[in-house]
C-alpha cells in the first residue's frame, strides 16, 4: 500500500511538473497551480457526497451478463458522476482566471485538476485496500481530463455548442470503457479475496465462467491502449507547446 502511494504521488508530481513547463507564455503562478489541484481534490469530496445520495450500490447490476453489468456499473456509478463533478470543478477552477489565455492553457489546467482528483481518490482506495501499482502508474483521470480540456478549449475558440457536449461526453465514454471490463470481471468472481483458495471446479461452476478469459483479455487491452493514448496525448502537448499551434483564447472569453 505504501509503495503504491509513493509511486502514485511521484508519477502525478512528475507529470504535473512536466506539463507546467509546456505552458506557452507566462507560466502559471504557484497559487493558480495549487488552486487547480485543490479543486480536483474537492471533486472527490463532491463525488463521494453524490454517491451516498444515489440509490445504487456498486453490485446493483451484478448477476447480469458481465459485459452489460460492467458497462452499466462503470457508467452509472463511476464515469457519469465523476466526470460531471470534474467538469463542474474544472469550470470553477479556471473561471475568471487571467492566466488561462490559450487553448493549451485550458488543457494543462484540466489535467492539473485531474491530478488533484487522482491523488485524493487513490488515497481513499489505498486505505480501503483497493490500491494497486497499476492504478498508480496509469492515472487514467489525466487522460479523461486532457480530453475534457481539449474539447472545452475548442468550444471556447469556435463557439460551437457541440464541443461543449463533447467535452463532457467523450471523457464519460472513455472512462466507462476503461472501467467496464474490470468491473465485469468482478461481477463474475467477486473481489480478489473471493478467489483465494477457490478450486478449479468451483471456478468452473460460476454462472459466467466462460466470460472470464475474454473479459480479462479485454481489460488488459484497455489498460495498454490507455497507456498508449496517454503517452500520445502528452506527445501532442509537447508538439503544440513547441510549435505554438494552439490559438489564443479571445479576450472576451478569458472569463471562462
């Protein structure tokens, strides 16, 4: 648990430090960076409050076909609430911020908010015994937030409403796909503790035993694809920063 926490903090810190150096023009002030990260952490608190109010449990859809169960659970109990909350705190974090003047600034700010959300969320998972090295080295929320910032920045430049929709819809879809196969596996076998000491005969007697291998393969494939997507996204940020390809936000749009 301690190792996972150290890795998590280190990965997020290194990514955030690298990103801040890619901001065109004047760098973000320390106060602004802290604000972004703290607003991301606030998102976890809001998400927790919302989850308490929901009449659904994580295992509400368990017992159904694991693909459907994984999709519905990932969408309703995780992706939908988390991304809406992060969208709200992200918008609040950059509102009236005079340091956010470019499209790339919006993307970097969104990922900084994602760092705050990731760190606090994963700390709660670690204390619940659900933290893993995979979660630590693959902060999926940074990809989701990067996509949110990309489309939101495009919406501010083009003034097209469809990009406002995409800034929320795309992260929800990607987040759902990221979680659904792992959750689908859990719906078949329960948690990892339930597998301890289970015999092959007991395993084969599970209702959706034949889905285990395909779901596991899909889960691994999604993790690999997410890692590749995250690397490619950061490479694009480096290119945008170096070539200055991102347009500046209009002055009238700076109070976003």
